[in-house]
C-alpha cells in the first residue's frame, strides 16, 4: 500500500498490469493516456467495456480499478507523456510499468526513468510476439543500451496496422505485473539484464541476456542525455506526406495521380479509396507505372505507406508521396474493392 506505480498507457498491456496492481493492493496507481475508448480497443484492452466507448481511457480505467479495490488511489493523467512533462510526472512514482504503443513515448519513458533512477518495467507486443524486461541501471542496462535509437520510420508496423492477438496482452501484461510486484516487495530475481521473449504461436518462452553498453548515451560513463529526448527526429518520415484534406484536393485537381493501397488483401474488404490500385507493401516496388508518374500511397495508419514511398524512391520513382494517418484519417467516401484488383492498375493509373 505504500508503493506508487505509474502505468504508461491504458491500452492492451496497461489494462492487464493496472488491473493486477490494483488487485494486489498497490497504494497509488497512476495512469497516463490521452486517448478515448473505441469499440476496436475492446478486443484486447479488457479494462474497458462497451459502456465506456467515448470515455477518456484514464477515466474508464480508474472506474474499473476502484471497483476492484476501493482502497487503491488511482491518479488520472489524461495527457500524452512528452519530453516536456515526463520528469515531473514520473518523478512522483516509485517505478514505471511501460505499455507504450509508439517509439517516441518509449524513448521518453526510458530517458526519464534512467535520469530519475526509477525501475522501468517494459513490455512490447506485436501480432503473436511479445517481449519483457526490466531496465534499471546501474544494476543492468537501460532501454537505450539495447535499443540505442528508434528504427527507421515505416520499418515496423504498429499494432493498429499489423494487429495483435488480444490474449497476448494478458500473457505479457501478467509478466510485467509480476515484475512490478517483485520490485515493490523485494522478492525473487527481476528481469534485470534479461530480455524475455514469447512466441504465442509456438507457445514458447525464451530468454536473451542483455548487458550495459559502456558507450550508452543515456547511462554510460560519458552519457550526454541530460533530459528526456523525443525520438521525433529519429523517426522523421523522409519525403512528402499529404493530410486527408490535402489528398482530396490533389485527387480532384489531378486525375492522373496513381493512388496505391499497400494494405493486405484481408484489409481491403472494409473499403478502399476510390480509384486506388491494390498492391501490398511487399510488392510495391513492382508497381507497373512510369517512373515519373505522380504516385500517392496509403495504408491503415501511415507507417507502411511511408516505408513503401521510400522503396519506390529507391527504385527510381521520382514523384512519390503518402497519406499521413492512412485510411483511418480519410473522411471521404470509400469504395468496395473491385474483383480481381491487386495485379494491375485500374482506372486512375
């Protein structure tokens, strides 16, 4: 009851970790998330229910946690964790349980935890795979020792794009909860210096030893990071992007634009932008149009289209852009995918 734990995100992992921390009787649980509950969240974010759709996630989570254990104090932080507020927010807690769903937030959390000497219980999930570790220098490495910088923009799909098995959140979140309770109570051997890897499809758990990097910019002897660093520059998307409203104007003014949907076939059934060519990201370099054609790519949320745009530029295409935010950002009408689409450009091409 004397412990104070901050849960980053009230999503798939945060739903599980916050629930078990409340049930265990952690005295103060902070939850930080600036998002609202959507119906699509309920497949994996089990702290929320249908009655909570449209509510701030922190409010929905707090309601559930206090119903589980009225003795627990839940502190709501309905904001996005940023380099500007991370030290102040994290400084009010004894440890952090990290369920962030994007690289920018992960690096901000990692930096703040290391600078404040707070144990960082980290988890990551995608599709059928998960990872867990505890970053706690100097007892072991920090996040940046093992992952010095974010991967190139578009090289890793988000959960929103690639999907995640809902029950995987329970498996990884339960391990995170256990690690947090071990750290609070001082029992057992925490996952410091060890990276736990779970393959849900094979039902296997593996472990990789990880160690401190003497050249680490964050926790090494010659560290240069003195305040949280957002990874926006590392993750910056090269090349032009259109907002949904900008793309609508482009398509209206220039009917020669080649509009390419790089999602997978199973995603097309829900609707496509009118006139789009359907060509999955893995095949986008085979786009059968002239190298000087004006091309705009889109996907579900923007990561795959950014990667596809870079592939086309590398292949010699000279006028390539993509849709920022993907089809989720599009407010115009959608069309049903035409039968047989995906092998050759129709209409607009």
